C-alpha cells in the first residue's frame, strides 16, 4: 500500500507525525521530487489554480497518481461561508476541492494541518481504512498517542526588541511562514508570526471577527498583536497577490492597523523553483 503525501501546505505543522505513524503501521509513504512537480506545472489542468503554493500542491498530487491513496491537509477544521478565505474553496477545504476537480486522482484522505486537535479518531480511522487490521491499529496508536507533542513544532517566546535594530513584525498565511526570513533587511530585527502561539493568535483574531476561518484569524490576530507592541515599528505582510484571500487580508489589515503597514508580493522575493525548494518536502 503506497500513500502519497502532499507536502507544500503547512507540512512542518503536521506532516512528520503522519509520515512516521503510517510508516510504523507498515505503509509505504511517497513524496514527489521538485523535478517531477516542475514537469506538471504546465499541465493545462492547473490553469485555474492561480495561487502558486496551491498549484504546487496540486502538481504534487498529479505526480503521485500511481499511489493507492493520497494524504492531504485540511487547513481549516470547519467549513464556513462568508468573508475572507471562506470565498476560496482551496483554503476552505483543500482535500474536497482537489478530489472534486481532479477525479482521476487516487482516493484522498484528509488530515488536520495541525496536531492541536484530538487526533485519535482521525488516526485510528485512517489506519483501519488502510490496513484493515484492528489489532495492529491499536498497537500503533498506543505507541504514538504519547508522542504527539514530540512532533509539534516548538514555540519559544520571542524577544520583542533587539538593540540598535528596528523591529518589524512579519505576517503571512501559515503555508508561507517558512519564507519569513526573506523579508528581513539590513538594520531590522524580524518577529515572524510563525514564532507565536497559534491558538493565542486565533483568539486575538476572533476579537476582530470570530466568524472568520482559522487561517484568517491567525493572520489578523498576529497583525493586531504586533500593532499593539510598542517595540514593533511596522507590520509587513507577505502576500500571494494572485490569491483573493490574501488581497482581502491586505485590505482588512490596512484598515485595522495604526502602524506603518507594508505588503510584499510573494513573487517579488522568490522564484517558482525557490518556492518549490522551500515548500516541497521530498
């Protein structure tokens, strides 16, 4: 049984756990090389996928068609309709949208894109579906249930100021946070959204609009928190300008923030090849 792993979207938050869990259950996990993904980018089927991170994710899925099933992240645990990213089906429900638009793909199993939620039901259901061995499922889960935290990215409280440097807060969609370092300039000290506790950021964002998707809450919460810090001189947003969700977030932050606010286009700091190297986890 081969399980294809789709890795460009928030993999550092959840992927290592699932890869290890599936391997421990005796399943063969497969990822795609950048060369194979690149070969799919000119596929006409991808023309309507405008956001490059999602285009890479779909291209990776297409390279894994020989697998028995695919494992894909659910970026938001609850599906909502309304403002912001709720208008974008890729962000709202990536696995379901992928399955609907590319029916030739293998069956797609959705997993949460963080390890903060209760995983037991999801993990045991997926293992049972793939192995059909209840005894082995119980043994594997008993080994892993106490190890979830060891796969969770560690968060350390950042120092909000560094002598002689200007402090800049950097916010972005969670799947772009690995690029935050590219936004630092000489004489600046960057505090990235990725260094802050996600649940705290969502709670902060809920003070603005609790009805938004969790990914929107995280970005807006980070921007709001940073704008309230006296040591932060400006807030910088790494935006995928091809994404309507990012354009909506940019307008929302421009209205909300009372500090200098700067938008940096994703394509201005990284090429497609560089983006593949950062986001793909072959």
